[in-house]
C-alpha cells in the first residue's frame, strides 16, 4: 500500500459527506476526543493552502508524508 493510498483512505474517512473537501467541522468531528479544537484549527490552517476553508486531497496528502 502506498502513501497516496493511505492519504486517500484517511481523507475519505474525514470527508464525512463525500463532497471531495474536508471542512473544519468534519475535521473537528473526526478528531473529537483525540485532538483539541485548537489543535485541529492549527492543522487546518496549515493544510488549507489556498485559504478557502476547505481542504482538498492535494492539500491533505502532504500532511501524511510528514508523519
């Protein structure tokens, strides 16, 4: 399994409505009880490179390469 496969799987898990974007709400709900809202906000801020308040797979995949 490749890192891209891992990224796609994780992205799809977080993208609850399946619209191809991760919103702040989806990310907070997914990580509820694991990360604080502030931690999720920071991750979201660092990952949303075009600042449209949505994370695409292209923005998300590099996040997993840094784990």
